[in-house]
C-alpha cells in the first residue's frame, strides 16, 4: 500500500479479537490492531497469497520463511505477540489483515478482494473465521468498481482564484539589508516563494489531468467490452461466440474480457456482460468438463510459465494439470484433492466465467 498512515480500526475488530479468547483487554486489542495495520501496510502481491493461505488454512501452507516474515511484522508492531504456539490467533489476524486491506479503495484492496473470492471458489471453501471474508470481498469489489467509474470532480482539483504569492520574507530581507547583497538574497527568496506557488498549481493541474485520464481509460475499457459483445466474435479463436462449444464458453468469454480490463477489479457490469454474451446462471457445469472442452492450443497460449496457485487460482491450476496429463479424466482426481473440492465440482456457467475472469486479473495484474 502507498500510504504509511496507520489504518483506522475496523468496526468489527473487537468481535474478531474476542473470538481468539484473549479477553476484552482494550490495550491488547489496540496492540493487535497495530500489528494488523503494520502487516497490511507492508503487503504486496506475494504477501496476499501468504495471508490467504493462513486465513483459509489451506492444504498447501505458505512457506515457513514467509509465515515467519508475517509473524515478525506482528511482533515488531506488538511486542506481546507470540512467535509460536498461537496458530489460531495468527489465522484470525491474517484474516483481519485481509479485511483491513479490502476496506481500502485502491488497487491493492481490489487485488485482495479478487483473491479472496477466487480462493472461496463460489463459497465452497469456507474457513472457520469470525468474519465472512467472501461477503466482505464481494462488497469491496462492488465498492471499488463503482468508485473507479465515478466521474471525477475536476473543480476539486482546480481553482479560479488568483494565486497568492508570499513575498514577506523577500521584502523583510530587502529592508534589513538595503544593498546589493541584500537585494540579491531578497530576489532569491522571492523566486523560491513564486516557485512554491507554481509547484502547487502544477500539482493540482496534474491531479486533475490524472483523474480525467483514469476516467477516460475506464470508459475505453467498457467501450472495448461493449464492442466485443456487439460484434459477437471471439478475438482469440476468430469465430462467432456461438460457434464456441458451450462448455468452453465460460473460459473463453472470461479470458477475452479480462484482456480488455484496465483497472482492478473490472467493471461492476461484468455479470451482465457475461450473461448477455450467453452464459446462464441456471444449470451447472462441472469445472473439469469446461476445461476438457477448451481447445488445448488456446489454453497453452495464456498459461503462465510458473505453477498457478491451487489456493487462489484453482481453475488455472486445473488447466495446468490437464495440459500436463492430457484431455480426459486422469488429471481430475489429483486436482480435486489438491484444491480440496469434489471431483465433480460444478457451478453455473455464469459463475464459472466470473471466477475465471477474476483469476485472469490476478495473474495479469499481480506482478505490477
């Protein structure tokens, strides 16, 4: 996160903290929140994965060194925090850190919210926590998406008032030393005062331009998606959308919309776009069926070189297993065991498209 200011305590943190069994000690609660704030402030994309694995108690735990780093961050902010023997407390505090991050309306908050929803996998993976991270994440995604698309108030970045130059120091210097040297120093002070005013004006102007540029880019993002929807033609496969096997459509549609996304977490209208493209929210489709129906060469074009996370990107993890093993059922049992879901795990085509879209965004924006 860009800000270094301590985060305001989440209104529900007292309840979360009480669930750990540490009593109602306000001083201790404040200290623990200081740790949560410190962890959240220092979080990057790699740390998000660590926090999620801790909060969800995933079958694939984070590396010991990464966990130690998180523990040390808590310890530095809160000397009473124990470095071992408090795994339950660490789980809840990791979840609180995720909640704190999702409360921030910025790209990091969006990335955390996306990762929580993909990890939850349509609510199938539910950690034992005093808060519902999945619900918090969906709310954060809606809030950030709407904020990104709010027309900027340029009046807040500009002013019609004449700039005020403070030449008092320059005048005082000239009066105190009415000679060549004094006048020279006075001119220097006057120049510095003028420069400060012009810097402030330039900063306001730059903020206004930046705000409008972001807004126009958001509009361009949605315009490209609407052209894709109107044209009803796949960019990747060079065919009409209805020519794509229905089982593979959730993956193809989601991937192509993700390619047009400029800002996390994407448009609030994503559900509507996928639905209008033809994805239904009724009859369910098995994830393994969707992956096996997709063209192998197409799948290979966008898979990362590294190993996708079975925790935060389980669909990509399944695609990787299928590419390695080949089409059919051989890969499914191992994938399901690693992810922690039933081999016949199924969701509606619309929900599958949304999940895959969010995974694509995590991989596309995660290293920025």
